[in-house]
């Protein structure tokens, strides 16, 4: 699951060498031309029959998840010996003929890959693990791999490689860098203590350049150590993280919650106390959800368009929270009525005054749906309660509620919240039946949308 990425990068096979006849060939053949007895089976299959066999629902084979790796290819990779016997069909399964047993004395390890670097790392690790059981411990017999000449093998075409490559790379790091990064001075972590610590991590190390640098020689099983910071990490692990000092920061900062976030949290609490359930919807949506389904016209000056969307559901940045809430209602029809949802989050609008051409605006949106009432008065009350918590009073004339007109709402059942300056900071009303039909909702629904950004 890590280096090999579920066999998509590397596949491994082990075989009883005494049952095979070198040299071996790695070929690509049509599925119908590949016939062999797979591991743990008794009859012969061609590759197409084998895939159908593993795909049977009743079989629940653990190999099923690997089949799509090569299933769509016109040819499959296959390993043969000199007698034409199949060693393996990578990355799916080995052949039964070369199956290892308790009597196996000579093991042949084959590692096929789509990433040569990852393949070498996996092969070295497997070889290191097997070699401890060799008749002469930690010895192996290398294999020559001859790549055919031609463009099909890129830079490896015509080359002869000896595998595995057991050369051990070296790496250096400054002693001062290690001490500073770990957080220990020269008095606590002198240079001569660093090589023994790395030795605990199975890394050979020595001081060079008059003790100013540490040179390490990496074992073949540690491909994860690639640069100086990796050496620092191993030194810290060997020294023990629990023993590292935890000094107080030399600077003092007075932190506080961002005002917009604090306002949002207060509004979330108020909405929850009014019996509404919070929803968290995607910031991206389709053009249909954002405009057509709300009976709005896309004039090209409002929504931020994704240049290369991977799916039709995520074409633009949302300009309203209502599509997400209405979609949430349509996907949760099994819940008991009434449905009361709210969301306090950002919408993204085109803004020529912003450096990036768009800006975020914090909004509060809520919806109410029931079979017996549209809930207009409930949403109206929730809006007035929310504005009261924001410090506005209708009696003082801090805002006014006037008849509005919005294509998403039913005409005559739509109201706008307007400040004395004439600025509109919100809208609420009964959702238009066509909008409900677009979102597959059957019950009367009312909604509200309030601009929280204005109150900062």
C-alpha cells in the first residue's frame, strides 16, 4: 500500500528456481495467448478466463481489486522461462508450476514495475529480508537483465543491467545544522555523539571535515533517507523525542479569534437555539445548481468559473448558500418533518477590486420545509431574531422589511431586508414551486439569505 501503491507501481513474485529453466523473458501478449495454471488452482486458464473467474461475485477473491490495473490493456505482461512456462502474470498472480514449498532451496525473486526507482527500492528490501536465510547469510546471486534495443524501452533500450543494485549511497549533513534543528547545543549533543545515535537507527556514520560534518552510508533498506533533514530526524528519534527540551517561545503574541469567525460562531449558536440544524455543503457546485435551478440568469459577472472541472457537479464557485441547502433537503427526505437547516459559510463572487479578481463573502442561509405550511412566518421570525442578535432593531429604524422580487421566490411572498442607506443585506420568502421541482422537493419551503460580512 505504500511504495508499491497496491501493485500499480511494483509487483513482486517469488519462485522455486529449481523448477524453472533460465533465461527468462518478460513479454506483452494478448490475453487469449496467455495460458497457465495459476497459483492455488488445478486447471489451466487463459488470461480472459482467469479474469472472469476472479470477477465472479460469489467468489469474493482478494485479487479482484487488482484486475482493473491491466484489464483495459489489449496485451498483458507475462513472464516466461526458457521452456515457455509461465512464471507470473504481473501484477495479478504467479503460476502454480514454480510455487515455493518447504523443500525449496533456491529462490528466484522477480520484481516488475512501472516506476524503476520504486522497483529497485522494493527489490532491495525483499533481497535483504531473504538473504538472512541464505546458506551463506546475507549473500545473493545477481541477475543480468538485457533490455531489447529500440524506442519501446526509452533510455534503457539495449542496456544490460545487473540487479539488484546494492550500492549504498552516501549523504552528509552539517553537525551545526543537526544540533540546531534538533534543538540541542554542542554541550548537550557533541559531534562525537551523533554517529553512535545514527548507528542505533542502522545507519553507518562517521565525522568528516575535522568533525564539522557527518557522513552517513545508507543501508539498502532505508530509501526514505534522502536529504539532511532525514538524518536530523533519525538523530532525534535515537536521542528520544521525550528528552528534547521544550522551551517557551522567546516572543509573546496576543492571539484572538478572528472577528468574522467569532460573529459566525455566535450566529451558529443562535440558529441552533431556534431549532435549526447546521449543514456544511460544498463550496463548488454546477452551473445548473447555481443559476438555472434557481431561475437565475448567468450574466458572466458573478460566478467564478473553474477552468478545468473534473466533474459537472463542480463547475463554479457558489454564489449562494441556498442550492447546497436545497440539495441537502432533497437527499434527506427520510427525516421527519419539519425540515429546518441553516449554514453560515462563504460564497465567492467576482470582484475586480480584489487582487485575485474574486472575494469571499460570509453569508447566513436557512431553509424551512413542512407539509402543512410554507413556514414563511417562521423564517421571518428567524431573520428578525438573527438581526436582533446583530444589534439591529426594527423599532429604532435600523433596518426595514419591504416587498421584494427575486426569481427564486414566489412573487408576493418575497421580502428584502434593507438598511436606511438603501443597501440590501438580506432576502427571505417562499421558494418558487419551479425551484422546488428542480431540486426534487415536494413540500412548501421558505428560505432566507443574510449578508453577515456587512456587520464587521
